[in-house]
């Protein structure tokens, strides 16, 4: 299996995040990519390939994100430094447009004009500080997923996008949960445009990260050509999305499927629910499958509260293999540096070989 990488993914390095009221080291680190790469390379099972620098990433990102949001991400840090922000530091939102104070903006559909206003408007939490290098890495991350998607559309071979920052919390015009561009959504739009059947080309997105992919859900909520299926922790971050009742809207109704699971979920129960999600995808019969691959479901993940073991990742890979679709795996979360490499490798090998 080909694994796509881009060294610019490692430039984004915020010094800290605010978690449970504490300033803590940023969990979403470049070391995550390094550990996974070390586990995948060396024995010929995976071929590491550089993403294509000639891909016009912004053009593809515009199929998913609004132009004002993209321009904000590109310019915010420079504007902040002009206003006196620390060039070595990171830009955090401080004031959010809570629905209880935004009547004027909601009715007129206005974006705030001040930088501080925009910084709250285009972000929903404190997990997405912007540094001098953030936008470079955001582009690189999407470039990796586009390169892997192109491999699928050209060869039909499944591929893995080894990228960061992750993407599934990022919506049309909002960053959050370490995510800025929604890499799987950008890849899905690319695959629909590249394939002969255009937008009727069905895509299924299976999100097995521990957290609900609110951004992916939002982007495709009214779209019947993309089925979103997510297994995630109920009652955990991002708190306001991911219920079973969220089934899509308008023409997209019935094409969004959430499987919220309790804290402490173990291998057997997880795979049982995964089989249900896979059944939904089988019935939809997509041309391509995209997997939002997070291993923060692991028992020792520092921010997840499921209890999956390494053996379970082989079974997950095997269950996904059962769909027999050209499959694009895109990295999302997973924060235990000692096990992230082994767990990602085990899942991909389960998919490749079908052995558990
Ligand atoms: C990104 B991905 C919980 C705070 C959570 C952000 C988590 C982002 C996860 N109390 N902070 O889905 O792995
Ligand atoms: Zn996650």
C-alpha cells in the first residue's frame, strides 16, 4: 500500500493548548507522524511517497470551505503580528459568537470586521491556535490527502494519507479540535470530480476516530451523494453533535449515521457496532470508501476513554476490507506516541491481508 507524506505537515507546532482549564503541551504533535512512519517503513509492505507539490490545494479546498474562511486562515497570523502579536507565539480565540449575542450577525449573515472577532468567528474551541507555520501545514495536510485520492482514482489501489493537522472537526467555515481543513471532505469532492460519473459518484466516509467528526457531518449533511457513518464516544468532545437523531437534512436525510458509544467501550462491542455501520455502507454501495482513521480509541490514549486493544485494530481493518471498495485512509487522531505506530500498522495490515 502506498503511504503519502509531506514534510511540511510537521511545521505546525503550537506550544500549548488549554485543556480542562490548564495550559498543557499540545497533544497533536509532529511526533505522531514520525512514530507512524517508523512503524510502516522498512520491510516493503508500505511504500512511502511524497505528496505532489504541483497540486493546486486551495482550488480543491474551495470545493469544501468558504473563501472568507480560507482567506482568514491564510492571513490571520500576519495580521495578528502587525497588531503586536508575538511572531514566535500563537493566535488564540478569546471571544466566541455565542448564539445568545449574535442576533444581528445571524440575520444579516455578517462576519465580524475586527481580527479578534474573526478569530472567534472562524473557530469553535481552544484547540486550534494559529502559528506562523500553521497555514503551510494545513495546505500540506490537504495535499497529502489529495495525492492519496489521486492514487485511488488513477489506479483503483487503496492508499493511506499520513497527514496532520487532522480534519474531521473542521466545517465549511470553522476550525476546531486541532482541525483547519477537512481533509476527507476535500478528498471526497476531488474523487467525485475526477470520476466519470461526476457528482452522482457515491462516496462513503467511515469515521472511526474516537471523537465525532462534526465538520464532515456538517459539510455533507444535505448531500445524498456522500454517506457519513461515525462511531464515537457519546457525551465526549465535541459535545454538541453526534447523536443518533442527526440523520441528515433535505435530500441528505437518511445519509448521515451516528453510532454514539459509551465510555469504556471494549473490542467486542466496538466491532459489533462497526459491523452495523459497515452494513449501512454496503447498502449504499459507494464507488469509493474514505476512512477517517483515528486510533484515539486505544485503551491508553491520553484523551480518549474507550478500551480497544491492538488486536482489535486488525479486526477493524479486516471488517473494512469486507466492503471490497477502493479505500482511502486519512489520519485523524491518536495521541499515545508509544502505540500509535503499531496500532495504525495493525489496522492497515488487517485491511491488506484480511488476517486477524
Ligand atoms: C481531535 B481528533 C476534551 C477537550 C478536547 C480537543 C480534542 C480534539 C480531538 N475535554 N480537545 O478528533 O482526535
Ligand atoms: Zn479524535
